[in-house]
């Protein structure tokens, strides 16, 4: 599995808020890249095993009036994201 995950349904979150949610599950991550408008992001985890565990911990997690949707990044999302943080 890749170290990258694509996370949807995060409208209204900024980079520090998304990072806090990820860190609250003890999931160290690096760069977070948001889609224009902030509805989704690509998150780079330190290890493939961490990304795999993050997928199980974050996918389906309720967040405000949304439910997080998490999937492995497949490269097709590259036109949808912009760099938010390193």
C-alpha cells in the first residue's frame, strides 16, 4: 500500500484541524495537500503501514455533519489537490 491517502468530506477544516484529528489517533503524517475549496485532501503518512492503519481508523469517522471517506491515493486525484503544509 502507498503512504498516501485521499480524504474526502472535510469541508470546513483547515490544515491544523485535520492534522489534529489525524494525530489524535496517534497517526504521524507529513505533508497534507488540500483540494481547492477544502473538501478533500491528500495526506502523506510516514510509513505504508501507518497509512493502512489510518485508513481503518479514519474511514467512516463522523465529523460534524459529515462522515470521513478515506481511500488509498491512486494518482488520479493529482489535479484536485494543492499543497497546504510540509
